[in-house]
């Protein structure tokens, strides 16, 4: 039997690819309790790469300030940028895989 609730719960996770914040927020506001739970989980998972990016930008800014102005740290900027980009890519891929897994899990309940 087809269930709209499970389908909407599944779309919360798949929205990582087409409407990362908009769709989970809509389902959290207008959905049933079961859908709100999945909307909240999906929204948190969508925020993880953004929070990581903001943290990396702040960290890079501090390191850049310490290395150029104060001459405290002598680390090449390309090393910091490269490792930060690799870490961000790995976190984003991991979150995408988790969202796909959770979306398929909800689709199987349909």
C-alpha cells in the first residue's frame, strides 16, 4: 500500500540534491509528527557541511592572520586549503551517502 507519509519522509532525505533547506523546513512546519521527525533529521544532516565550511573559513582566516601579520605560524596556505577542501569533500560525500541510505530506507516502507 502506498503511503504519502513515507514518501514525504523519504523526500526529506533526497532533498539534499534539489532543495536542501526548503523541503525539510516545509515538512517540519506542515507535516505530521512522523514526517517532522524525518524533516528535522534531514535538516540537521543538510547543515553539517555548511557548519563544517564555516568552521574551516574561520580557522583559515585565523591561520592566515597568524602566518602573515604576526609571523607565528609558518605553514603554506596551499597545504591548509588543500586539506580543508579534501576534508569538506569527504564530509559532504558522507552526508550525501547517509541521506541516500535513509531515503531508500523510507522508500522501502512504502
